[in-house]
C-alpha cells in the first residue's frame, strides 16, 4: 500500500531534501498529512479537476501537477509537486465545499476501488484544506512524499 504523505515546504529544493530524512516528511518535522493510496498523479489531479471545474487532462497539464522532482533512479520514495492551482482551490474552499467536492471525488475509479466512502473522502479533503491554508499563509508550496 503506497504511502502518500502530503507536506508543505518553502521550495522544490527543501521538498527534495526530505528524501534525506529517514521516514519522510513526518520525521523532518514538517507540516504533513499522512495518507495512503491517494496518489499525487491521478487521485490528486482528479480532485483538482473537480474543484476547479476543468477536465482531468487540463488539470494534469498545469504547471507542477504531479511533477516528479526527485530522480527516478534514487527512488522510491519520490517527491512530487502539487499544482499551485489546487493549493489555491483547497486554501480558499469553504466548509460547505467539503461535501460538494467529496462526493464526486469519492466516485472516481481510484477512490471507489479503494472502498473510500464519502465520509472518509470528506475527512481527507478537510485535512488537505487545512494543510493548503497553512502552507499558503506561510508562503509555502505543497508536495507529496510518495513511497511505493
């Protein structure tokens, strides 16, 4: 089961430096949301498409969307960036948006195959919204430490 720990860092270099910390961003004392199976390339891009009202293809083409920042030869784990568009959408989401976005996200193939309910999806979304709000307030960006 892949570990997908979402965290904030000041820049790409600081994010990739997490690979030097045994155990990932949690051990590096960063602001982290610990998730399993919520991958940064498909599941997170689907969330961005849902939250921003665009197609999956358009969301996947945005700068920093699922971009591998660490060397493939050195991993896993890998460090992958999260688009600034999604960070903004998360950081500006209202409490009412949780249900509005959680339901369609929970119906995507990836989350359905994992058996993730709407309630669990809403909890994940709430955690990601909090992480994005804290990151944006501190001028940080979001990343995923992806261990297969």
